[in-house]
């Protein structure tokens, strides 16, 4: 799969490796709403997210969207196509002003031979992303919307969301983005979030959700 690496895995332990990646490609800039790349288009290699916030998603013919990951820098994406040289499997869209470095497949092969740690880094990131998709798929098939939403709020990093503010209890995300994650309408997400807020489980602010009662939300999440 081709999703963004979570922040805890996004940058190699050796800072020098991250700097090597950043110096090995072509710098590019995108404005909010622009595609960094689009599904089914030819790959331009590994993308290092240097600054900004990006969502990785798939758009369907009827107009719906499924979000697989939302991250802020530093992060990488495009590993799969870099290795198999196939077309893009998903789309990546800038959610803010974004700075990236694009590293061609041929250049990445040279780097992997020179720095084997980079190969381990890429393998690790792909494994993490497979866990995201497995968890999301399980919830889509077995959980009611309100339970899926509660589970996501409690464990959002394991769902591929890495936009916490200062601490893990404050999530920077819109209702619409949450809806695209759990496969439902924005209005339903708003209804359930308001219900959680009225019960004192969370606090709502424009673009922010703060978890107030983790224990109570956890009980709610496991009603099913």
C-alpha cells in the first residue's frame, strides 16, 4: 500500500539519513488543495514530506472519498511505487502549504545500496501502513458508526492520523475528514460528536477535538 508513514516512524533514527534523503531529490512546493500526486498517474519516486500537512486518499467514481492517512511533516510516502515502478495507488493532497522532496526510483536504489538502513526504514513504514488498513477494514465491516468514531478518537494514530496538538488528547481534524475515514456522512459524524460532547467525553472546537474522559469513551467504544 502507498500511505504516509506515521510520525513515530517517519524519520530515520539517524538524523543524517533523513538529511541524505532530503538532499537526494528535487524540491517541490504545493498550495493547499493541490495534488502532490494523483491515483493511477506514473510514479515520480519516493516523496519526503519536509513541511506541511497531507492527506492520502482514494476517490471513487460516484464522488465519494476514502481517507487512509493524514500527517504533518516529517514523513515519507510513495514507497511501494518506488520499489515496483507501478502507477500511483492513491492520491496525496496538500492540506496546507507543503514542501516535499521527490527522489527518483533509480536514485533510491543507489541510496539503498549505499545506506542499507534506508531499506529497513522503508520496510518498517510499509508494515505500519498495512496495520492501518487492516484496522480500518475491520472497523468498516464490524462496527457501528458511533463505535467506530469512538475507537478512532481513542486510538487515532493506529488509524493513520498524526495531527495531535501538543499532546495525544487533542486531535486536529475536521468532521468531514473524520467522515471520510470511517466511511459515513459528515452530518452523522457531527451528530455523534455532539452526543459525545454533551456526555462530557470530548470538547469540540473548530478543527479540534479534545478528549476529556478517556475511560468513559473507552467503555462507549467497546459496547459492540
